[in-house]
C-alpha cells in the first residue's frame, strides 16, 4: 500500500427506470429508496406526468441553441427528437445522433454547403443513422462542429460572472 487512503464518492441520488416496468426507483446515497409506480397514480396524473416528460425531452434538445438565438437549429433538434420518439427511439440523443449534436451537424452542413439551415435540417431529419454517422466522421464537418461548440463555450464564459480559485 502506498499510504494513501482511498475515499469512495457516494452518489447522492440514483434513478432506476429499468429494473421494474412502470416504476422509477430513487435511491439516496444513504440507502433509502422511494419507488414511484405508475399503477399507483390516477389517469390524470399519469397524463400530466407524460406531458411533462414530453415537454422536457423535446424542449431540452433546443437548450443549446438559445444563447445564439439559433431558431433553425433549435427547430431541427426538436423535430429530430420528436421524430425519433415517434419512431420508437428514446435514446437517440444519447447515441450521438440527436439533440445538440444533430443541431450542430445541421448548422455545420449549412455553413459548409452554403445552404439554408431549414433545408439542411429537413434532409438530415430523414437521413438514416448510417448516413448521419458518416457525415459526423467527415473531417470538415467535425472541425466546423468543434468551432460551433467553441463559440458557444466562449460566449458562455464571457457572459458568466462565475470566477474560480487558483493558487500556485
């Protein structure tokens, strides 16, 4: 042993929506659990929960576009998530082909091809996963997406009042 004590970080809250169908199990870091079972709620609450989740899922996909007022990219991202949900794909944005990444892809192609964002968005939304992945592997598209992300990060840093401590 090297004399160092290893400290394990306990996650404050874990959510499991997979183990029991129709349930979400919330587990606190101290081991306490709360189980939310859809069968325990009345129809109106289940509908309200569904609409809230739908609002969050689609709305969140446009969040990265607000700062730049990128309405076209936001529309494309929201439409992509909505279309994915209709096609039965929940996690398309986690697989790298939805949400902000699709919005950036659309913006990058529009910039590189000097095309209207809405027209590019329409084409990207109907493209299959293999085509989208091929576009994302293109060096010019990758570089343009990185530039878009960099601009957003710089704008966020400029607008941020947050500072950080650093001592040498």
